[in-house]
């Protein structure tokens, strides 16, 4: 069964990533389409949220790209939870 979701790149406004339609359509298992590095990032973001950063030290000791990616993951998780519960 296909699954359609708002394009995370443009928040539904339409862009090159979604072909201008504002949404992405999954027709197969996402585990087969999402690269291993993305799953590793999801795991790392979860651990970071629980206080276990990938590098020793605090937030300022982490790579800026990692911190941005973790925040993206957290925001997407929150958006998905709101969508599932009907909250906006």
C-alpha cells in the first residue's frame, strides 16, 4: 500500500526534490530505500537526545553538521507524532 507524506525539503510548497508536487510517495519498504548511513544517523540522534553524544563532551564539542542533523531528526519525529495524533 503506497504511503504519501509532505515533502520535508519544502514543507509541501513544491520543489525539485518532490517534483513540484509538495509530497513524497513511498511505494515500497522504506528500509530498502533508506541508506544505512541514515539509519545510523537516526540511532545517533536518539542516543544524543538521551544525553549520549557521539563525541566526548557537550554540544559545543559535537560537529555542527551532526547537531543540525539531530535537530532535523527530532523535528521530523515531532511532526510525524503530531500528524499521527491529529495535532497541528
